[in-house]
């Protein structure tokens, strides 16, 4: 049942973000998973197709990762087909990959791509193609000095993530996860980003983002979110949450508005209803029990709130998911 929950999709009410994932021989499984899994989870948690992606390579065909995982790819060069993001994912052997043919392909791809993203050693290929001239960029820390010496026209930073205009670069697989979360946040909002973080039990702030201090979630908000998660089965009020955190409702509302763009009450309702959705799809609990598990006093109140958020009653939602 949980698999069904993770695979469920509905027609998107948003403009879908289209991604080309450009793979090379000996790419990193870790980097690929840390990038794709958060955006896949965003689709599932939102019940919408927010992201679509395809795997591509310079020539198409099967590409083998550094650990032997084969991935079928399409050919990168599709004239006129525009995408929002291109994720370039080389890892080992990146120097040999920077051929004239690849450099031409990257320059052509740049013309039909809104944002170019270099993961792991991807910045090396972008720089070799002349795409990072005059721009700030980073790369895997193991080759940071070599990268700086090789490409003098690039302003090299030691940060894990660097954003400069329509170019993003990051070094290493863990930075890839941070970047995926950042993209979800700026494209679909801080609340969905939080949902994805919670799904993966991720509790850290993404480091080294440009202007990250401005957007950093306050300690108070993190504590409040944790308190909500720990008390989904109770009727804990926002006033009681504020008291537990030694603050007041007005301050809590101000911090939530700055960080998530929602009131504490809206966030708590969002969490309870998402919990109800998960229980509907992953268990056979009766609606009455789910009502209690989600902190609602009666099934009618929960049903009204659920229908308003998801467009159907809890029972209808479960039946539709089982079709």
C-alpha cells in the first residue's frame, strides 16, 4: 500500500518543470539518487506531476555507473525541445569527457535550457565548454585547486553550492540533496520542501546557498514543526504549542509567515491531513480510527477538511487509489 501511495499521481495544476538528466560513463549512483529521489517524492507528496525528467547521454543508449548500474538513456541532441533544467552528472574520468563534441553539445543545450546545473565534477565540463567564463562556480572539493588553476576565467568558490544566474554548480552527492531541496522550495514553496525533508527524515539546513541566512528556518520554527509532528494524534492547539516553546502565538505566527508563508494553524492542518492521506493509502484503518489518529474530534470535521484540501472525501480517496 505504501508503494501505491508513493506512485499516486494526479493531473498537475502547475506548470510542470522539465528536466534532462545528462549521464556519463562512471556517473555516481549516489549523486543521481540524491537528486532524483527528492523531486520524485515532491511529485508523490503533492499528488501532482510537478516534475518530469528523462535520462539522456551524448549518444543515447545504456550508460553504466561507477558501481555497475546500467541506465537506459535517450540522445541529448533533440533540436527545438526546451527544458527547464539540465542536470549534468559526470563523476570519474571527467577530464577525458571534455571533448570538442561534448563542449559543442553543451553549448547547444544551453540555448534551449533555462538553468544549467553541474553536479559533482560537472562544473569542469561547463568550464571546458566556455559556459562559466566570468561566473562563480564550485566543484568537488578533491579537485577544487586544480579546477581553479585550469580555468582562470572562472571565479571558483569552496562552497558546496553556488548559484550564479542561470548556472548552478555543486560538489558531491550530499550537496546534490541540498540542491534538490532548494529547487523544490523556490519552485513550489517552503511547505512542500518541508514535507520532502520530513519524508527523508532530513533535519539540517542546506548550507552555503547564496543568501541562505535570509531564508534559514529559525530554531523556533523547527522546534514548533517537531512539536506538531510529535502530537499529530492530539488536539494540541497553537496556543499550547507556543506555551511549550516559551513564546506567544503572535511571535510564532510571525516566524511561520517569514519561513513558510503560512500560519501555524495552516501548517498544523496541512500536517494532520497529509497524515490522514498516508494512513488511508498505507493501512486498512477505518475512517473513525484515522480521525482519532489525526487529532480530529469527529469524522465529519476531518472529512470536511480533507475534502477541501484533496477534492474528495477520505473514503472516496481511498477507493480511487485502489482502482
